[in-house]
């Protein structure tokens, strides 16, 4: 017997929390630098598992699929995540190499959205990621079946909610090899 019913869903708070002060006049020129600034804030505020993402891909018929993963690495080469080549995401990325990924950090009321094409990392990088997994996590898996992918961001949105609904949305777009802000 549960206490929550469908009728009660609307009474559960959303966008609760407090956003840090954001100086819009001092935004970094690229989203990776800005991400690390926000990650510093998330760690200082003890956000639980700030590297957990929702990763969305599409299958060969264009049907979407989303799942929770951990981001492994973020730099100019892309936003890296890993998994078995024969997983649904591996099969979907092989037929349609593009994805979107989201972070949601509470109680900072901050979300980050990233989308773009996905490339497979070098075999050495995939093997290095596999080697970092615990012995238990490596069990029953062959390192050759393990793939590190990098989402090469074309658009990154930093969103900060506000109780008065004056939400802030900062969008970086990669156009002709240069990041621009809007
Ligand atoms: C917090 C969390 C972290 C996860 N990290 C990974 C990961 O790094 N790689 C992975 O393949 N699956 C990870 N999973 C499992 C995935 O959510 C998913 O079940 C699995 O990847 C299969 O997805 P797919 O069949 O769509 O490929 C994680 C799940 C959770 C809840």
C-alpha cells in the first residue's frame, strides 16, 4: 500500500533549492571551462553523484532511448562515457552516432544539457577506462568489448532555475570551429 497516489503528484515540490549567484558578465569563452566552474560549486554543495547523467540515443528506426550513466572525462575532445559495445547504446550509436546528455544538480537548481555527434575513443583510451573499473565491475566482461565514446558537443545549455520563474538559460553553440554564447 503506497501513500502517494497519482492525485498527489502535483503536491510534490519541484525546483526546490537555492541557486548560487551567477555573474552573467563573466562567462567563460567555452562550455568546458564553465562546466568545471559549476562542478566546483556542485562538489562544494555536496551534490550527490554530480557525474551521473541521462544519456539519450536513437535506434535505427529513430526511436529514442534514455538511460543513466556516469561521465568519465570532459575536455576539448568531448564528454566521455563508456559501456559494452553490444549494449543498446552501443548498437544505437553504431547506427546513429549522435546523442544528448543531461545533468540535474540539486539543491542548486542547476541543469546542463549537451548534444552533438559521438565518436569512439581510441582503443588505448577504452582499455584505460576499462582498467579503472573495479575487479567486480570487470567480471564477465572482455576489455575488447568495452568502449569509451566521446560526445563532441555542438550545443551546451546551462540552466539555472529561480523560484520567481525567471530561469536563466545560457547556451553555447559551436559554429565554424568557434564557441559563441546566446
Ligand atoms: C548511477 C548509474 C550509473 C551507471 N553507469 C553506467 C556506465 O557508466 N556504463 C554503463 O554501460 N551502464 C551504466 N549504468 C547502467 C545503465 O543505466 C543501463 O542500465 C545500461 O547501460 C544499459 O543501457 P542500454 O541497454 O540502454 O545500453 C549506470 C546506472 C546507474 C543508475
